[in-house]
C-alpha cells in the first residue's frame, strides 16, 4: 500500500493574530485530502534544530481564536546560515515532504521565493499586521491590529479631552502606514503620519495650535513607527529579516512628542502600542481570511502551484507569484489616505 503523502507547515518572522486559524485550516484540510502533516517548529530554524511535530485534528482543535502560533516562530533565514538552503532541502527530502507551506511576512516570503528557485516545493500564506505584502489586498493579522489601534485611539481621545492635551499614539507597520491610516481614519484622528509621506512639522504644529485657538482643547495624532522625522527613522538594534539586517523601529512617538511640546507649548502625552498590536485574539475577519488561506494553500499543493502564495483580491480567494513579494513592499494608496486627510485638524 502506498504511504500517505506529507505536507510541512512553518510560521516565520513576527507573529500575528490568525496564524493558528490558518494552521488549523491547512492541517484539517490536508488530513481530509489524505495527507499527513508535519509542523516545523520556530520557523526555518526548526530544520536546523530538527525540531518537528505531528499536526493532527487533536493538536489543531480549539485554536481558531488563539493568538500567536502553536508552532513558534523565529527570524532565522536559511539564506543567512552556511549551507542553509542545502540543509533545508535535505531535511525536506528526509521528512518526505510533498510540499512546504510557509506562513510569512515580506521577509519570510522573499526567502521562500529564493528557496523555491533552489528547488523547494513551497506555497506561501501572507501574514503580517503591517499589510505591506504585494500581490494580496490583505494579510492575516492586519484587521486585528487595526481594531486594537482604533480602540487605543478612542480611549486616548477621551483622556485627551478631559486634560486638554495632545495625545500621540505610535503604531507599528515598519515602512508602510497601513495600521496608522486605517486606525486613524476609523478614529477620526486629527493627523495621521505615515512613512509614505514627508512629515511636515510646520503644518502639524500649526494645525494643533489652530485647534486650540478655535476652542478645541484636545487633539489626537497617530504616527506610524517608520515615519521619517528630521531626516531620520527612529529605532534601535538590527535584526535578521531574510538575508538582510533591518533596523528595529520604534521610538518616534517620544521624539515627535518632544518636538510638538517644544514648538507649540501644548501639553503632549505619548503612548506606544508596541506588541499589544500583535498579541491576543484575532478578530473574526482574520480568522475567516486565515481559514480561506489555509484551505486554498492545500488546493494549491494539489495543483502543484509552487512558488506562489494565497491571496485575496476584491472578494476572490486566489493566488499570486512569490516573485511579486520580492519586488518590494505594498504602500498605502494615496486615494485612501486622502479620504482620512479630509478630516484632519
Ligand atoms: O512586521 C511586523 C512587526 O511587528 C513590525 O510592525 C515591527 O516593526 C516588527 O515586526 C518588530 O519586529 P520584532 O518582532 O522582531 O521586534
């Protein structure tokens, strides 16, 4: 009798809400279609550590609403490890994997594309709170991050109003302003500052003062972590992403808050949402998108659509080539930003 075919699944890069829903959907669908499923623990690192686990119905039951990833994750890239690609391909052969499903952001999916070119039968699933992946309208995790950031902005507005302050919220998103734009629009923020646009400090400070002069004694501003202030992106140490090192962003809120306070004299307070955006329960949209992507990934394996990833375009669950991801990040369309901009100040 022929032994069942086997699929591997890994989650790489930063975690986000909805990963477990996708692991559940892909695993259960694969089993229904006659595959066995192996989880590779902690991203690509699992191949080097030979850290694997069997995924089955029991292991993937009751996790659709759980944040994080049951498989663990890491930012280790095979391209940054000596003989990394060869070692991964050898492990894939030893594990007898028909295909590998990789849940990743821009870095991990770009690595997946490189690995595909080296012979890995890979199908990607795009996930990241940043929503900056080309080839798909939305990524798993984005909507949850927007909900969390919107709630934070709503809460900040009420305390801003009580104390007659400027409240500044720093959100994540790396070099794209998706979270800031959508949360800021949903909150009716007085300014949304994103990396896609040059930061006009004169305009910002004048707008805040104008509000006060009009008798509106509070303001809410949201700033994306990658926004350039006085020619600099604010951040700290470097981390591996794919085969490149990236600066860990964060801290623009504090820098900008000090500038605003100094230039306007308005009492300004800063909050940084940080990893709260990435943890916890996924909203319904992310669970459903993750479920659609998990099921789609298995059908792509059945059709040998390797070197591609699942995607949503309009209302269609479809696929896009991983080569598109490797072309660079997807930034916020100006038509959308301009809608939010109408309500500034
Ligand atoms: O890509 C997701 C993200 O949360 C970014 O928004 C943020 O800049 C980065 O990851 C933080 O990375 P790390 O988890 O390595 O600190």
